[in-house]
C-alpha cells in the first residue's frame, strides 16, 4: 500500500487539485504481487489507494491546510475501486489522518508516567 507521512508546520498552502491528483496517481500506478495462493493468478496487478497521514508541528491556527489534505486523501481512498477485497473503504477506520506531533508527545509522556506510577504502586 502506498503511504505518505507528511510532516509540516502547516504554514504554506496547497491546491485541492494537487491532493486529488496525488491520490489518484498513486492508485493508478498499482503494484504487482507475486502470489502462489489458491484462486490468485501468479502475477496480479493490485491497485491500492494512498494512505496519507499529515502531522502538524505548528500552531493550532496553521493546521487547516494539513487537515484538508488528509480529508481529500480520505475522499480519494474511500471512492477507490475495490479489487478482490483490496481497495477503499474496507473498514470504518479512516486510512488518511491528521494529527498533531505535540499531542502525540504529550500523550506518550502522560501515559508513560501513568504506567510507571501504576507499576510502582502495584
């Protein structure tokens, strides 16, 4: 599966068309699987949609474009044609996401502290 993890401060802008084209191009390229499983030809071209993850290192006011990028990538993902069980929208979990790096750092720090504290007083 093609994956992009896009790290940015979110300070710049982008065109929606660029994101739509990126997702569609990744899907169009596909890739070849060599498989010896039953019911699958020796070489099968499978097209999988792009899993796009934007991560913000900037201020809250700068995250709009990064959220939009993930939203557009998710739109392309869920509308991708499905091929033999492969393709867009195979579960309810978003495959294209936005997150804040500082939130992740705080989350890990807090949960590591809680886990360590729990271990000490067990």
